[in-house]
């Protein structure tokens, strides 16, 4: 079973690296929000890479671009 997961993860990574950088970041944020505990998410949300990404987002509603996430998506 572990090998299947590893192969699926490899496939996902191969697809991600072919996406534009902004799309990679958006998907990475969604993945992190799903995987992180509330405490871990607070660290991610306070990080320079996340803040840089957030500042570069167009003026959409925060709920649509995850800008207001203060806890993982459940």
C-alpha cells in the first residue's frame, strides 16, 4: 500500500511542477491548510512566503483566495 501512495504522490508532484508558479502556490496552500494543525497553520500563515503570496493576490474576496485562513480547512 505504501508503494502505491508513493507512486501517486510522484504523479501529483510531476503535475504540480508543470503548473504556473502561482497555481503551484495556490494548490500548496490548500494542501498545507488540509494537513496542518491549527498551530502549524498559524506558523505557515505568518511566514514570509505566505505573506508574499498573499500580497500578490488580486483584490478578490478573501474567502475565495484563502487569504483569510487562520486555521486549516476542515
